[in-house]
C-alpha cells in the first residue's frame, strides 16, 4: 500500500553508483549526480535569498529525472536551520530538490526566513528517499537502515534512518521517539489504526565548509 502524505518538516547513507538499491528500493546516486543536486540546491537558495528566481537547467542524468521524494536540510554552524521535504513527487528529482530547498530556507515555521546575509554561511544535506513500505511487523525495522513514518488520525511523525544511529537508540526506542514526534504516547505505535511505514535514504552531504 502506498500513501501520499503532505510535506513534512523533519530533522534531517552514501551511495556510489546510479542504480536501485535491491534491499531498500531507493535510487543510489553517483558522485557526479550528487554534486549536481548540491549545486542545484545551492543555486536555488542563493538565488532566492538574492531576490531572483533560480530555474534549474534540465539534466541529462536519468537518475535526476526520476520521480523521488526528497528532503533538503540547511545547517548553520552545525545546527539545524531549516528542513522541508516530501515523500513523493510529481516532478523530476532535480526540480523537486530546488523547490524543497527554497521552502527549507524560507518556510520552515521553526525558524525565521533566511536572508541575503545568510549567503555563504550555511551547509547543505539532501536526503533522497525510497518509497514508503507499510509494515505490520515492527521487527522489520532495521536500525541504521530504515527511517520510520507513522500516522494515526491527524497525528503524523517521521524520523530519518541516521537519527537512531546518532542517538544510540535501539529499535523500540526509535519507534517510541517517532510516536512522540507525531504527538502520540510512546506506545502509540501499538494503538488501533496506527499505520507504520519504513523507508531508506541516501543522504548527500555538501563537501564544503561554511564561510566564516
């Protein structure tokens, strides 16, 4: 069963080839494709902050023309500055990341919108997601490989794969923390009509330091 949840704001695994990961079902972008996405995102953000609209040029890379969900994370001094994305897309990846980048810079309600003074003083991460997979057995959740998205009624929460690893969580703690993120009690995953989904992600880190 597939779902098409709305854009979610979240806190934001490297690949080496353009292919489909047979275990996770996600695309794996090579270094050139990763760098193209990073450049598209930075151009989109810097263009927006400079008051001009940046329209990404079409890409001849088949992977960048795939329909895939993605999130763009902006950090300043290593701290989260904005993160917005979507699990599904109706436009090519290279266009989706540009749109999510501008939204992360200007429309994350946890932060004030970035401005011209922020140009050159931030770093980027792009998360390219696999399709969501609904599960009924929580033992299918592999810590360090899977992210979790769950929903019950109007409560929705998501945590990306590396969060559990960074925090040293086991499977149950990861699941409970996703429930808390959704505004549910820690054991909300076990409540009737709670749907649990897993996904994998390729996180692309920008290879540069913020200007001082």
